[in-house]
């Protein structure tokens, strides 16, 4: 069995992340965060990061954690 790629999802309301986990469960394994209080700063294990932005504070969190080299997808839902 092929090892699934890891994805990091930041979704404070966990709506979009539930959908992604269900839709892509055969191809990816996801770590979902509502905030980064318990994040270990280990980005090398992720194939991509997806940020769902609902407020200005979440943009600040994005800037705090983003590093070059990890593909990034940003979605805004207003």
C-alpha cells in the first residue's frame, strides 16, 4: 500500500476541513488545526498547507507559520 501524503489544514470553524478529509481520504492524510497553540513547528512532513481564512487574526496566524518550500492554498469564506 502506498503511503498517503500529509496535508496541514488550518480551519478555525472546521467546516471546510471536514469536507476535505472526507473527499480526499483515499489519497491524503490530514492534520487539522483550529489554532496553533499545540503546533510543533514541523512543516517538512507536509506536502501542502491549506488555510481557510475567516478573520484578520487568521491572516496573522498564516504569516506566522508560512515558510517557503511548502505549497500553500488560501481560501477566504465571507
